[in-house]
């Protein structure tokens, strides 16, 4: 495998261990539909593995006390979620929209940390997602999905920097089952 042409998909000047909100996408390797199926435009029927993926996602704040979760959806071959890492701060706009749209991004003026090599900062986004993926994989290997299931090696994140970005991410997550249904309702999925 040639790693020389592998592009880093993380934002180079962003410190992923500091307070921020992210829109996350994690794919199953090779696009395999192993979490369940869409049974209507608004409903996913999760199988046992899909239910465990959901359970482990919901449990992230139990293991990382500095994390809050927003909306998420488990799809047949991927998942989307909003995750807030770190303290939210005392931003007035943040407080006024907390119940309306969930947590907002808090901009920090600290110097970015560049971690090209070596261990990841404790509690960083990559550590959190890595632990989540490991928990799901471990469960799959201990149960009937062993040998079938593996994650795509990377995950995708988008930094949510304002109210509009958060609303757009929430809308995307809510609409994902319907988009899937429209695209695949007549196929073998």
C-alpha cells in the first residue's frame, strides 16, 4: 500500500482536542450495508449490529465527560452525528440557542497544535471516534458479524462554526433516511 500519496483529511491548522462542534460521517468499509435497512422514507430498521452502533454512540459521553452529542442517524452502511468536544463557554448567542438548535461552536484564540507524528492528544476527536469504532468492531467480532464487519479506515468531519452550519447539519441528518429511501427503495438493500 502506497502511503506517500495519502492526503490528510483533517484541517491542518485546527486543534482537534479543543472545544468545537463537528459534523461526523463514519462509513463501513466497502459500503457494505451491515447496520440494517430503510423500511420507509422516515424509518431505519436497525439489525443487532446497527443497534449496538447506536448504543455505543449514545454512550460516548459516559466515557468522555467533555463530550456532548447532538443529532445522529445510523444508516445501512454509515452513520452521521453531531458531536461537541470540550466546554461550551459563556457565549450569549450560544446560551440563547441552546434549547432551540443545540450547542454552538465556541471560537478559541489559542495557537493551533500540529501533531504530525506521535500520540494523539487525550480526548481529541480522533481518539473519541477511534474508541467508538473499536467498540463497535470488538462487539461485531465477538458476535455473528466477526469477519464481515470493518470500518473504512478514516472518518470525515466538518467543523460547525455558526448557527447556520449547525442547522444545516441537523437538517442533513434528519433528511438522510428519506434520501436513502428515495435512492434505494427499489434495490436489493
